[in-house]
């Protein structure tokens, strides 16, 4: 279990102040104790309830005194809204906050984390983000029928590399770059064959159709789910490219599955100020094994690669 400890400590401290006090916010005290034991650093557990009152915890003495905070939550899409509200308050107060959402015992095992080190993922993500900053048009297709085109001209890209920094969201596992498409340019069909926020992995693909950034047609299962869980939000808010070769999904956990190397995901709802759409909801959905065409050229050779060597060592090529 050394790898998960190393990943978390590296994420919390590499680009952030030294670890002075670690607070684990969790709904699952048993799993929280397991994580605290693995961490081998002084840790305090605080049992939380993800409801509208959670933001009151921002003034809790344990939170005020903590320099670094881990969110070990099991949120649904609905109560993730409250968790995000508390997180934003903590980030505003200068806390280093690491999100471990919907974790279970699988993510505590060394085997899950593989041999690729996060600096390699971070470097590849930053390089692709710089490359995409210069792009104008994107088309995503898949064998299942996805064919969606849009502009990203003038839009900023964010590289999510798993490292905490002032005011910055960090998750583990991580590894993606994301932006918001130019809304009025977004036309075509998306066939979802991966996880939908947060934990729904459909037993068969789900098709959506878009015109000018708005979902105008959807599989009835998705439409019903959307109205039940996200108020019927229907405007595009995100496009992202997964960058983590150690994620071999699907795990039926959007926080993990959206990072899978070579996948893409889209989201309806909030654009994280990268576009025009503002909403309390942000509904991600994954397309696996797509072809990504950027300005007329298929995107290739953008992932960090792990190459086994003799004696079990690993070489990373970018």
C-alpha cells in the first residue's frame, strides 16, 4: 500500500505548503481509518454528512487548524453540490484540498496505481494542453456512432495533474485536460459507452444529439435520469481528454473513469468558467476508444507510455 501513500503525500505537498496537519473528511469512518493507517502521518478524521448544512463545517476548529484536507466522500451527483460548496470555501481560505471521491478498497491497493509516476502524467498533460491552446476545431468519432464537431478557438485548457496548489482542485487518480467547447459550434451525435455522473455505468450505449451546444434528443433512459438527478440541464459545459494509462476502466466511478488514457468525456451543465454555461449541476459522461481529430489531423502520440525493462524497472517516454 506504499504507492497510494506516496501518491497522496506527493499530491498534497509537491506544489503546496509543507504538511503541518492532515484532516480527512469522510462519510465512511472505517475506510477513513484504513486510509489514515496507510498514510503513516498524524491524521484526524471528521465524520461528515453531505447535506445542505455541510458548509457550516468551514468554521469547525479542526478544519480551521488543518493545513491539508482530504475529501474521502461517497457522493451522489445531487449531494456532490454540497461537497463542492465546502471545498470552495476551504480553497478560498488557502487550504490544500485533495478529492478522493467514491473510493473503495480497490484504490488502496498498489496494483491499482501501476508503475507510472505522476510527474510523467503531469508533463504529458501540460504538453497536450499547450498543444490544444493553439487548436481551432475538434471532431470526435467512434465505432459506436459518435460524430461530434465543435470549435475550441479562444478557449482556455486546464491540465488536471493530481497536484494540489493554491485555489486548485486536485483529485486522485488524475490525468486529463479539459475546456468548454464554443457552445454555438457544438453539433452532432455522442454515443456514451462509459460511466455517467457519478456512478451510472449503462448496460448498453446511450445516444445523445446536439445542435448549437444544446442537447435536442436523447435516449429515454438518459433523459429520465437527467430530469431525476440534474434538473434537466441540457447545455454543453465541458470537453476533456483522458491522460492516465494506469486507469483500465470502467470502474463505474466517474472520478476514475474520466481519466482513462485515450478516452474523452463531455459534460452538460457548469463550464467551470471556461465557457458560458453556469449551473449547480455538472453531468459528465465518457466515450471510450474515440478518434480525436484536431484541425483535420488525427491526434496521436500524446499519452505518457510505460515501457517495461529488464528486472521489472519502468521507463517513461513522452
